[in-house]
């Protein structure tokens, strides 16, 4: 049982480049979310999904896109990377949100 | 807007002793859930304990317990018999019915031998 798998674990991008952070879960969870973690600010919600074909914005959605074509996968796309997007990104999933989330191991992204 | 505040950026405790981490939150919701997550140096986020707001009984998980004061909007975590492996960042989190789990800024706990 792999849980929530995020790739890559580390990435360095140049300003203006685009990339996709991958997230997959094998627990048949309907709820999936993307968070970013910055020092002194905890985790902030970027986008979330309550099922295949359904996505919505969180607290800090600007500069990011998501899609949910299957229950298992929830990729996060950075359209044009900026230094302000340097952060650690976490994908999380849950059967019901109130049961608590299972987190992936995170992606450390640096934009230079 | 829902907010979560952890007023202790850093704390330390001697091995085998007890420590309490503080968390307060602000909400107008009545039905919600509260969580404590642990993030060790490995960066993995690990669910420690969960509390349902409609339950008055405080949740416990082995050495971890909470003091939930709904009227005061307070949700502290008590770690008993602290172990070196408890060294980590601890995040308090609040969830209600719109899929947005709000996190506090975290408390860095160091357990000293």
C-alpha cells in the first residue's frame, strides 16, 4: 500500500519555466488537496478536489492549475515559475475530510 | 475567516517529562474537527490526534492527549513521557465543511536527553 506518492522530491526551475508536480494515491480517496509550506506560515491550501472532474481554488491559487481526470491522480501545474513559488509542496488525500488527511512526502521546489 | 494560532514557535522538554503545546482558533462554525500533525526532520506529515467539536470528551492516543475547550476555542496537545523521537514540528489544524484545512504556523519541539 503506497499511500500518497509525490514526484519529484526535489526540483530547481528557472524563472518563467513551467512544470507539473505529480501526485497519486491508491486508497480510493475522493478528497485530494495541494498545500504549500513556507517557513513561519504553516501549510496553505492551493487547490483541492472532491472527486474526479471536480476542482476548486484554495487560499493561494494564483500561478497554479490542477485537473482531476481520475480518482487516483491530482497533478499540480506551475504555469510560469516565479521565485515566490519557492516552497515545499504537499499533496494530501482523504476519504472524508473530517477523518484527517494522508500526506505525501513533499516536493522541495526552488525557483531561481 | 477561520484562523489557527500557535503562540509558541519553539519549545523544549527533557526526555521522560511532559510538555503541552498550545493552539487557539477562531471560527463561527459549530461543527468542525481539530487535528495535531507531527512533522519530523524527514518532512513527512503524520496525523497525531483528532478531535470532533461536538464531542466533549478529550481525545487520547497513547502518550498524546488533548485539552479541548470549545467555549475558549482552545485545543492544546499534551505529550507525556517525552521521547527523543518526539522531536519535530507540530502543527495544529482546523477543518470544517468546505475542504479547507487551516494550519497554524507550527511549534518546533526539541526533546533533550
